[in-house]
């Protein structure tokens, strides 16, 4: 019963090898520059787990990558990985600092573990209370929120500066987990319990060290999952888990006026925000509601206008952390390659990371196969790019459901001519 499947798989792998040969002959920059209308599934060839810190290449795409953690091992500089996992946090959380000299691994290493952002050598570990995100412009600094304060913290020197100490507010949260600062590092959104006990969110100005108007959350349906400031600092977006099973979004102006309510379930969700080519702020992610269920879409914050970026598929997470290279979203696709290949009209991606243009043209670049197979939440690859989009971190159990979860980093070269230009992937050597 399995012979036709194996034969089909051999044909697909043969096609991958042929495509790689064509890529070398015709120039890698254009070989995997494609449009969704004519693309097909390319499964990952069987590949052994690479050695720790040993340079590797995706055999189908030629993309160089490195396994940067080693679950169950002591890495040095006071950093030891747990046996189960050692990985980055999430797709919409920036793993690198502003100049990419430092890389943060906070899951499975007993604290906040900092690595060299380019060689991936372990450097130091810190224990830190509260939630911290990299400052988008200051390489030495992180923005941290504890239950009672907002501060700037420098991981290397351990220096900190308290910007706001809450006297009447309590249980301050940076998101939680899905909060990011504005692109200029001036604004964040903070959830808190107000003096009267009601849950609120407010914008906080890090430059002026002052809080904005309270936006009550008590009147919103369901339970608040997370809130974040928008990339330009103009809006506060909150995401609600509603009893009817939907995850809805509410977009407020910074001073608290309701701008948009998106009542459909995750339309979109599991995504990230950026500034579009026309200067408008948009949220890009995976829709889980009609009429574009399981499409990759972008939605404008001011009026809710939707643009379809990719058709139905196995898109799992979308990241726009490449803030210095706008115009591209990095999408992590899950799914089984053979099953996706049997569904005409689906996005032709499975178990890989794809850079997708957000202009609606359907142009994309294949980045790397993840080798991450379904098991539980932490096994999700959740790829996240560096600020300039030249490095992408992802997590993988390397085809072993329930196996240890490693962190990997892929590298992309981009033409210098424009920030939004396409990546150039070097051919295999």
C-alpha cells in the first residue's frame, strides 16, 4: 500500500534536485523568485540533524543555516540547555537586538540567555523579573515591564533606569507575550489594573516618561489575551478570547477612541503589524474565518480593508520583525507536503519558511525547510526574522514528534539597492 507513496516521493525529490540544478545554472537570485500562480510543493529531502554550530545548507534551496542550541548540553558561559527544548520565544517577538550583535534565547536555558548575534556563540545568562523586549534603536537596551514598573535595562552591564513606577496601578503587563514597542522605540502599550480594580490598557510614552489615557477593557466581550502598540505608535490593538469561540480584535486610537472592531475569528491572527508602502499601518496574519479562511491576509488598522496575500494553506505564523526591511512578511508553514500537493489551489508550501511580499502580487521567496513536525505548541517553528531580514530563527524537533526542540538560524543575502528588495540566496557549493 505504501509503494505508490514512496514512488511519488522519489519523483518529488528528483524534481527538487532538478530545480536546484536549474537554480545554479540560471542564477539563484531568480530561480526561487516565484509567483503563487505557478508554484508547486517542494518537500524537504531527508536530512540528518546538523551538528551543533556546524554550518549547513538546505539541499533544496541552498540557504545556509546553523543549529545554534543543543538541548541537554552545557554550552558554556553559564548557559545550559534543558533536555526538552532550547529555543527562541515566538514569531512576533524580536530575537536580535537593534544592531544584531546579540541574540536572545529565553526558553529552556534557565533564564535569559544571550548569544553572539552572528556567530551564535553563548555569551552570558541573566535572571530577570518581568517581560522584556529589545529596544528597536538602542542595541544595548531592552524595554522591560514588571508588575509595578516600566524600565530600560541593559543586559550586558545590568544597568537599569526606571521610567515609571506605578503607585495606583498594579499588575502591569507588556502584552503580555505579544507586545512590541513602536518602530521608533517611543511607545508601548501596557495592560494594568486601575485604582478602582478594573482592567485597562494605556499607551506609555518612554521619551516623556508618562502614561496615556486609560482604555477600559472590562466592557469588551470575553477575556483579553494581549494588547500592543502599533508600529507608528498611533493605535492600541487588543485581542479578545470571546465565549462564542471567536478571537476578536479591537483597534483603538492612542487616546482611547474605538477605531475598528474585527468580530470574525482570527481575521487575521497569529500575525504581526507593519507600515505598508502607502504609510498605513496593517496587521498581517492567518485568517480563520470566511470569506478568506486559512488565507494569508493583511488588514488595515484604520478601516479594516483586507488584501489577500496567499490562498488557503497551512500557514501557521506570520512575522514582520524585519522592521528595517519593510514590504515582506515571513510566514511559517506547517502541514504535510504530500497532503498539500493533493490540494490544487492551495498555497504550495509545507514545513518551510517563506518570505511573501505584502503588496498582494503573490511574489514570494522560499527560505528554508523547517523539519518541524506536529506534536505540541513548543514544536511549532514560529520563524522570526532579524531587524534587517538577513537572519531568520526557527524552532524544530527535526522530524521527531516529542523529540528535543532545537533553535536554528538561516541566512539570506539581499541586494543593497533597496530595503524592500528580494533576497538573494546563494547556490549550494
